[in-house]
C-alpha cells in the first residue's frame, strides 16, 4: 500500500504517489534553482504547464494516479537542468548539429492556430507552419481559392477556425513547429521571442494597419458570402417544404404524400451529410484522434451509404415524375403566399380555334357558357399580359417581366373547344381542376422548355414536343401521332389510343398506351409501350431503344 498526495500544476490537480511526489519536487527545485532570474518566471511557468500536459496524456480511465515512472518520463523528455547548454547565442530552428535529428522532429508537427501571427483566426499561419511553407503563400492561396470557389473557402476557413485549437502555451507553439518541448527548447524559444518582439517594434504600426485592412476586407466578403449562402439555403428549404404541399393545379405532378415526405428527408440529408462528414473529418485529422479509427471508419461507411441511398431515391422521384427545374420553380411559387391578388376580364365573346401561349405564362382551360379571358394575379402581372387575336388564333404573351407568383394565372373560358394549342418559352397550359377537353381533332405543340398537361377525349391527336419541353396526357383517342425531339418528353400512359405512330429522336422519351404501334426511335431516345398490343413495326437506329413497361 502506497501513500498518495494531491498536487496542483498550473491550475490542474493530480493525484501522485509519495515517492513520485518527492522525485518531482526535487526535479522542480532543480529547475527553479537553475532559472533564478526574474525574467525566467515565464520559463518556469511553461515548464510546469508542459509537465501537466504530459501527465494528462499519460493518465487514462484505468489509471488516475501519477507514478514514479511518469516522473522519470518527464525527466527524460524535458531533460535535466544539470545538462542544459547555457550558451546565450543558441537559436532554435536555425542551426543544428544534427540535420537528421531536426528532420525527424519536424515529422511530429501538430496543427494549431497560430494566434501570434494571425490576421483573423490564425488558421493560415498555423497551416503554413504545419506544412512547412511561408505564410504569405498560404494566404495568397486562400484568397485565390475563395474567388475560384465563389467564397465557399470562407466557410471552410470558419470551420477550421471553430474546430482547430489555438496554440496558447509555449509547448503547443513548439509542437506546432515540430520542436520537442523540452526545458532547453522552451528557454531558447522564449529568449528568441523576446528578441523578435524588440526587433519588430518599428514595424508594428505598419503591421497593424495591414492586419486591420485585411480584417475589414474579410468582414465585407464574409457578409456577402453569408447573404448568398442564406439565400441559397432558403431556396433549398422552400423547395423541400413544397414537396409536402404540392398545389393541385401544377401540371404533370401527382406525387404521393409518402413520396413527398421521403423526398423532403432525402434532400435534407443530401445537403447536410457532406457538411457533417467534413466537420468530423477535420476534427479527426487535426486533433489526431487515432484511437478511434475503427469508429471513424464505420461513421464514414454509414454516412456514405445513407447519402447514396438518399441520392438514388431523389433521382428516382425526379425521373419518375419528370420534375424539371421549371416545375420546381412552379411548386416553389405555389408554396409562397402572395398578397394583393386582383382579377380582370378581357376579350369577351372571342371566337378562335387555336391558342398560342409564350413567355412563362401559366394558362388554365375552363369550359363555360361564355367566351372570355380572365387574368388573375398582382397588378404588375396584369399590366404585362398582352392578348390579341388574328387569323382565328388567340395569342397570349407578356410585354414586360413580372415577379413570379402562384396566383399569376390566365384562365381561358370557352364554349367551343380549341383544335390547336401551342406553348413556347417556358409557358404552360392545362385543364382547370378535373375538367376534360372534348374535341374531334387536336394538335399540340410544345417547344422551348414549355409544358402541356391535358385531359382530353378526341378522334385524332397530333403531338409535337421539342427543345426540352414536357407534354402529359390523359383520356382517350382513336388515332395519335407523337413526335419528341431535343431532350423532350411525352407521357401518355394514361391516354388510351387505338392506333399510334411514334417518332422519338435526340435523347427524348415517349411513353404510350396504344393497341397498335408504329415506332421510330433514334439517337439516344427511348419509347416505352404497354405489353399487350399489336405491334406493327419498330424501326430503331443507333442508341435508340423501345421497351415495354409494366402497368
């Protein structure tokens, strides 16, 4: 049985064996005798701090008492005062008798923030010492990468600032340079630091001016970056939330509530998991937590698998419902409330058989007892809408830009159905609510990223979708002709046809439900058709595919 004592080293309390205490006390007395001068008080304090650090590193949950082996390790690490070289001209890091030993020491650098040479948080200065290059080079690289990455390097800098500890003690400052924090090196570091401080007095004003200038620029850039990031995150959050509240009149989207919730969770995880992974990895690397490698590897694998599953699910939903950026903008707008909505009726009792819509206008078709055009939205939207008729055609376009809003809509009230509808320039047209367009012959043209979403019953139907446009159809028809070009889509699985002629080219996709088919598919395009039909002919060139789908 051994007697134990309690000691206080630089504010930290340790329990120590009696024999270890006597040896440590004798060692500290030798250190105090060696550094008798008043200017050496800081050296003694740093030595005690280093002893406390070593004790903390060596003790663990299974052993919380300092033994004589720990004191022997302290003496062998820091050195004995009797062996100190008192040559006042000795300068660390500049001349060594053993270059090989110096290189070996530099392999054990630790990463800290160098607050003695900081402009903001000391990250660049600490990184320069850790890598072994001039701090000016690191700062220039930070500036260049900030510009090249659209200010995202500022986010990384702030994360490093938060995660990485500063070099506060002399031992940490020596470790940052790869120097063993022995008593002799602590003494030489403090002596050398005093010389540098005296030499830098003349340049202090200029240095402070440069640092203040850099700080002001960094604050300005930081404010701009934060504003951009907050705006981007706001758009992402609104987009995610809109999956939980899809407006019923948005064309082409019939996503279920379960899919909306899962999509919302997936997008949030796709965004946050990489950020979490970066933070944990930085903590792992710069704090050198090698004892938890297995746990860290398990975290990497788990995070990666979850992120990949979320990404695959999100892409599946986007392709399944053909959710384009234009549609995302639409249901984002439907999620945002808009005030001061007004309505105005124009062009009463018009008589046309063709409609042409352009310029990102959302048009709804409503069967009624009177022909007229209803414009609903904010005042700016009403002023920008232009409606004209010529050659038995109705043209709807805008004369100026307007702020996008879910309440900005043009409603065509008609008594006799149209037989031709054309959309362009991101415009969209659809039935209002559950109404069905009944007509003998119909021609649908969608181009320039526009959309058509209709429920229709007709005898013959001609459909042309081009330039990244989307057409979604439901209902019945006897004969149909479908043409899709330039990365466009036609979804007609819910349109029951008797005979269909299909042409799909240039990375386009057509889905049909027809009793008899004639298919021509080319240039990376795809045609999907129902299994139970009478196939007339399939003409397929390089990279074109025609495959059956399951109902």
